[in-house]
């Protein structure tokens, strides 16, 4: 039987940036693995030594409130406990405790998406650096042009300030 996964774009939209880390929430991971959130969290609790603070953490009230407003989750019903957030390493660790073909396939998909996001960030950083170089060149050119125009203005002022000189040399009649 072939495992049907959610499209990468859907999974990518379930990756959030919290505490300067890319994370996925327990509820959305449970949905991907096709288990209940309670079952996922129980499996984690039974293997809690595998999930240090940099692999998994529980959201604060403030973080959860901010996230709910960003992803438009209704305040009706829902979670009784604050959700857990799993970092990339935490998601990888989940594959060791959720031992099913679906869990393996989902983890492979998520790991590939994390890699793709990291590559997009690197590409984006390279692009930003190139743009900064161009901006610096343009700033320098602007400064150079400003100097040129200042010198031209000074030359024009000097020419206007010069007194009328008596011409020497051949003068046609009438001058």
C-alpha cells in the first residue's frame, strides 16, 4: 500500500519560526502521521530523554496567542494544553519513536522540506549580499557625482565672478 502524503507546500506552511528556530507543532505533526495529538505526545513522554530543549519545547501563552492570530486558529474549543513545538532535530527524533511506514515517509518528506527551506535561505542570503554590493557601488557613485557637480558649480560661480577683461589682439571695426 502506497502512503499518500500531503503536498510539500502544505507541509511547508506548517513550519513556523519561533524562538529563532524553525518548528512544527505537535497537532500538525500528529495529523501528518495520522495519529492523535495525545498519542504523539504520549510517545514523546515515554521517550522524553530523546527530546532535550533544543529538540522540543512547549509554547508559552504569549507565543501561542501570537501564533493563533497569525495562522487564524479559532479560539473555540481546541487545545487544553499549550502545544509542543518540535525543531528539525525533534522531528527527526520522532521517526525513532513512531515506528510505522507512514511515519518514515512523513519524516523523509519533512526532512527534505527543511533542507529546501535552508537552501532557499542560503540563496536568499547570497542575493541579499549581491544587492548590498550594488547599493554600496551606487552610493559611492552618488557621492562621486555629487563631488563632480559641486566642482562644476564652483567653476560656473568663478566664471560669473570674473571681471570683464579688455580684449587684446585684432579687433574688427565696431568693437
